[in-house]
């Protein structure tokens, strides 16, 4: 299998595996612009040369849009091998390429946010453990900071203090999100419109810079939904799933 690394020169012509659509699609536009801004900070987006979700995206942890203390590490933003792409060794190839690159750049190891069991939009803990990742820290309600150290005795990364008990003061629904995932621009708008139509208290907050991302009140800054101050989910909700959540919480 051939693998393609996105660059400022080829990003307009290459598809991004997580959203295979026309370049004029708002989801693609937002994600590609976010990627362009991160490439200068050392972000790498490496994908298999096929049409499918088969890629790894990583960046020096100092520039990662997550609230972690991990100086000297390389952070995996997203690692997705799905559907027909599974069972061919692509995940091993992509992770090995990341490891080789991180070691060449003098990094202490890799970090990635996962969970005790497989959950949507988080890296698979079973695969990570199989590849030698270990638990470095935890954050409520279900986040795990996994690390693959390259040598013994290095300082392990940790979540920032605000994540030990993620809460906010606002009532109603409050959603923090970034354009780091192409699906947010579509689905955030859908549930915003539904909440407005049903007079449900809903506020969305776009995280648009590194500083605010690293100060965020949740481990997953791509999408973090709170309700009456309590963290609810990092799963990017469709309108149908949001309606079901509103019914469960007594908002409908």
C-alpha cells in the first residue's frame, strides 16, 4: 500500500479520508483550513492511497488542541482505520510510520486520548494496549490518556488539572467544538437549529485557537457537550441522537 502525506502543495488536490466529498463542501473546507494552519506547527496527516477512512493525524504535543501536559511527546489527534480497510495491516503501517517519525524528531513517545472500552471518536484501547501503550492518566467521566514511551524513566504525560472533574457554570446545553473534525460544522448547526426551534437552552462555543483548546473543560475538545454544568458526551450527535438525549433529560 502506498501512503500519502498531506502538504501545503497537495492538500487542495488530495481528499481527507474522514470526509470524502467535494472540495467545496463546507465540511471539507473547514477541515482543510484547520489542517493548513496546523501544518506549520508540525502536524502530519498520513493516509493510505485509497478511498476510505484510513489515516493517522499527529502533532507535537505542545501544539495539540487538548488539555494535556506532555512536553516532548508527539500527540495522535486522530487514528482511524475502518470498514473494508481493516485486516490489511494498514493500522500497523500508519502507527509504525508515526513512531519512526516521532523518534527521528527526538520525541519521548506518543500520547493519545482513549477510554477503558471502545467508544465513538476515541482511539481503540484494545489496539493501543496490544501495541504497547500504557495508561498515563485519567479524566472524568471516561477518558484515558495513553502513552507509548520510547525509553524508561521519562516523565509521563498527564491531563491538566481542570479535567479531573470537568464542570462548567452555565445551565442548559453548552457545546464546545473545533473544526478539527469535519463533521462538527454540519452536525453542530443541525442541533443548534433544532434547539432554537424547540426553545431549548443551547449555546455553542467554537474553540478557534490553541490557548483556548488547552484551557478547555473537557479532554476531547473536538466536541464536548455539557448539560446543566455536567459533561455529557464527546460523540458528535446527529439530530436524531440529540432528540433522544433531550427526551431522556426531560427537555422534550
